[in-house]
């Protein structure tokens, strides 16, 4: 079972994890949508496609762009469809 923690708050928990480039992708359903605020930020990966970001809201604080996902990943990354990954101090264990 993998968990994601930030600001002393459990962000996500799942035993259905896909690891890509060292990042654990959790099912989108594993995180409470109330913790996600669209940030409007995007970035492009040549083989995965366009990533979109959320600001993480937990424990009374915000962590801008700490969550990312690929709404329409390229064929090579189809395994991360409907999944989110974390960074910026979010501990995955």
C-alpha cells in the first residue's frame, strides 16, 4: 500500500500504483477532489504529452502545482490515464 503525505495530512492511499520515471502515479479516485485546486499550469513531455497541474490544499495550507496529471497521455504513456503524481515536498511511501 502506497501513501502520499503533505503538511501532516494523508493525501492519497492506494495499492494500485503505476511507477513511471521514478514517480508513483495514484488513481485519481485515491485523492479527495476537495484537496485539488486547478492551477492552470501545464508542461509538455515529449513522450507522455501535456501535463496539467493542481495546487494541493491540505491542513490549512496550499502547495502550488504539487500534483500533476496527463488528461490525454500519448499512447506510450496510456498506463497513467486517470492518475495523479506528486512532488514539491509530498512524501510518497
